[in-house]
């Protein structure tokens, strides 16, 4: 028996009754299920994503595509084991029209599966696992953030551009570290350089002494790395304490220093990273966004707030084109792909696999900020390898 989605059944029932999308005709609000971490380690990230998304809606007087927007918040607790039940709660009990989530790459896969099977638009405002816009790409899945490959690729290109010929990559032994390492390798290679060594630490181990002891004998001119949160704090401190920085500079994907500069302290000073956002970006949209976000939350905007805001901008583009009908899948997706998103990070468009084509900025840690000092890779698209969506 051929699988029929919940959406298809609803649409068929409406047509049988001689009604065309009655909920929209009656002015029903658009229900957005926000499945984000609102507790635990990633709570601050989830709150800033949500606040950025809510700011975009407020700027449009609470409506997108002519429809009032109702937000349904669900704490995913960054727990992959709970993800399927949480997704079902939003799609079956709450009957949301749109999904927004999430931070954790393990959790987002349940959202991707639901978007593909139930034909509900999903906007990913952080999780960088490459499969979501590669092998598992879908007309219903859109990313407003990055693939793990992109920032690290930019860092590799920046190193090669300044004459580095050999570099090593150090990371936790898990998917995000592996995918970032592939980007770093490709960026170096495309710039005429080479990633000669990959050193890994079991996740979430923070005893870095065994790998640090190997670095001086590798014959490399730089070390790139992917760590985040507490691991990033410890690794940066341990690298500085080892004395390696005097001869072998440390750099990495932007998450090595993003949101952790204060606890890293002097150990982070001068570290260069690459990311699609950074402190001091001087464009009118960013200045206005940071002012509005600070007024709304009393917090400074960060990359997570930007990603939430831009998910809202992408949703608005699709709804404007379809007069509020998020279920008009092909027209909705085509409008988002055609849109030029005026982001605080700098304007971007989407690739055929629905991942941002965006500038990756080169940043340097200075006085507690990740200051933008140049461009690591301009208008960078993820390769989209394995995506079989039409047009990809």
C-alpha cells in the first residue's frame, strides 16, 4: 500500500468536501512548533534562537504571509531518545503547520524524518550535521545556519592563503568533529596545502594531554580544531599552557571560541576562527538587529540569535509567495530558494539542497570578542553531496 502523508489526507478530505484549504480561508493562525533546548547545557542557545525568531515576527506585527502566528514552545532537552515522541506531540497532537528546530544534531534527525514523511516545512536554526542537506535533503527541509563542513572549510582556506602548507586537525571522535575535519581538509587542499594528521579524543573526554604531547613532533605549521562548550574552554587553556602556541598557532571552526571567550580568558587571545557571523560586522542590518535584540532581551545578539531571526525571514519569504499557505510545498520551497535573505551576517541565498550560500568570516579573539578581520571564504556553498532532490 502506497504511503500517504497526513498532509495529503487532509488536503484530499478538503477537496472532497469542496473546500480549498478551509483553515486559511477562515483566517486560522499559523502554528509554529519551536522544538528547542530550553533547559540544560544548550538552554541559552535555544532561548536566543527563539528570541531572534520572535523578533522577526514582532517586526511584522505578529503576522507572516497575512496570517497571525502562534508559537508552541517545546523543550527538547537536547535528548535524542525523547526526540521522536516530542516531534509526534507537535505534529499529531498540536497539529503544527511549521517546525523550527533544533540545536543538537542527534535530536534534529527526528525532525528531518518528520518533515520528509509528513511533508511539514522544517527550518533548522543551528544543527550542522551535513546529512540534513545532503543525503536526507528534502523540499520540506531548510537550514538557516550552516553545515559543519562550511566554517572549517573557510579556516582551511584562510590558512592556505597565508602560506601554511601543512596542518593538523584535533577534535572529539564524533560526527561533528569528523564533518568539520573534512571541511578543513578540503579548504586546505583547495588552497594548495595539506591536512597531514587527524588527532581525536573520545567524546566527551577533556583530558587533552595525550594529543597535545604529539603535536610538536608532527612537523605542522598550524593546528585546527573543533571543540565546543566546556571542551573548547579546556582545550584552549591546555594548548596555551603547553607552550605550543609560541611555535604552532591554534585555530579552528568558530565554535572553538564562540560563547566561551570569557572563561577561556587570556589563553584565547589571538586565536583565529572562521564562522558565518562575528563581532563587529559593519552592515546596516546587523547594527539594527543588534540594537533591536538588545532592547527585546537585554542580551547581546550572537550567531544563534541571527540563525533564529533568519529562519523567520526564510519562512516569511515562503508564506508571502503562497499567501500564507505553508502546505503549498513546491511554491513555498521555490520562493525560499529564490529569496535573497538580508541577514545580519550579510545577505545570503540557499543552495539547491536548501543550505545557506554564505560568507564565512575570519575572526580573531581580541579583548573578549571574536572580531571579524577578513573573509575566509566568500559565498560558500556546502557541496550537497548525495542530495537527489530535483535541481540539486
